[in-house]
């Protein structure tokens, strides 16, 4: 898909000025050369430098997009130095979404190599409000003006973790009761059966956004939007389009890499994204929207966003 960078960027800036921030999940993709990135910018002494690209490409990304999801903070707590380096590459008005570190959101450590000796063990720091406040929100305060969304992404819980969704809702209630207010917090679930009134009520009570999310084990975003009470924070709507329902992550990586072009359009997802954006644009209460798209969704996140822009503009009165 051919993207004309500057017209595309102008359309995104126009929406951002109205409180609608569209971006991608991470940004270091060589497959975007020719659409988002100019390969020649990263040539050093006659050769392309991958290190130079990974270190500096956020600045070029921010010439096009007004927002990005930082996935790296899921794996380690952010430092003020790291955050200031990111913020220095983007203009005023840019918004970051940060995934909360897994030491806060994992109930037990998964059986993966990086868990080491902790694999399978219960995580004693799960929903530790003090740790979250000090080790995550504390560093973020250095760039607070550029923080658009703080995302607590929870992997799918088993019965050994919570007997029912209501127990998880109670744990969230206790957690948010001890967390400082004023931050743009959002929760993303992977247990579809827990999308229930008690869960939505807890988020609404604390002004926390339910993040509508497209994922292998979740109902489509449109179905989530139709659930009563799912708009838990009317001043901030958020969605992440990550994977099609029923598709495994590894399958999407194999099919779509290296993410150079759109390969499989999801009409339902695009309609849902368009509705969310129109909801904000037509609101009188200055509703904001943050929407992130992953390459694993349709094969090329910038192309998905361009298609959504086309749909939004076609729907204008």
C-alpha cells in the first residue's frame, strides 16, 4: 500500500488537534521503509546502520504519527533517563501509551525462559499499588505532559488465579483505591467472560478506561463496545487492535512478517475503530480517543490506520 507521508501525517495531526490520537504498537520496523521511514537517513559511512535506525527512528515516526504504544515497559520498569530520551525525540503534543510492567500485572510467572526460577510461581507483587506508584508512575512523572495512556494489560487468568471474575474485580477495586488519581489509566482483559457489570462498575468508579481490544481470545471490539457499561470513562476512550479473534500470535508473525503491506483487511474492526473516532468527534464533552494498531492485526499497522482514516472521512457529514 502506497502512503504519501506528508498528506497522511496532516490527516493524523488534524484528528490529534481534536483529541483523537492514532498510533502503532511499537515502531522499530524495517518493513516500513518506503512508507513511514526513509532508509537513507540511517546510512552511516556508506552502509545502513541497524543500531542507528533503532536508536533514532522514533523521531522520524513522530513526524507522521501523534502517538505510539511503548511495549518495552512491559518487560522492565521505566527509568527517568529512558523516558526523557524518548520524549526528546518527539514534538510537544505527542502522546505515549505505556504498558505497565508485568511484575505488576502477572498473577503468576509464566513458563517462559525469562521467568527463570520463578516460572509457575505466584507473583507476590501482583497489583502492588505501592510498587506501581513508585517504580512506574514515579519515573513517568518526568514526562507527564506526554503520557496519553497507562495500560494495565492482563494475560488470561486460570481458575487457579481467580475462581470468578468478581474476585478479580474486587482485586482491581482495592488496587485503584490505593493508586494516585489523575493519571490516564486503562485496563485490558484477556478473559472474555469477565466483561461483566461488576468489572465495568469498578473501572467507572475509579475513572479508569476499559481498553477495547482485538485479541485471539476476546470478542471483537464492536461486541465489547455494545456491552452495557463498557464505556467506563467517557472522557477517555481507548482501543488496541492487536490480533484477529481465533488467531495465535505466532501464526500472525509468520504470516505477516516483515510487515511491509496490508494482507488481510478486517472490515468489522475498521468499522469499530471508525465508530470510536466519530464518537469523540461528535461529542460535546470533549471525549478523547487513543487508538493503537499492531502489525499482527492486518499485516501493516500504518496501512490499517490509513484505511480507518478513509472510513472516518467518508463518514463525515
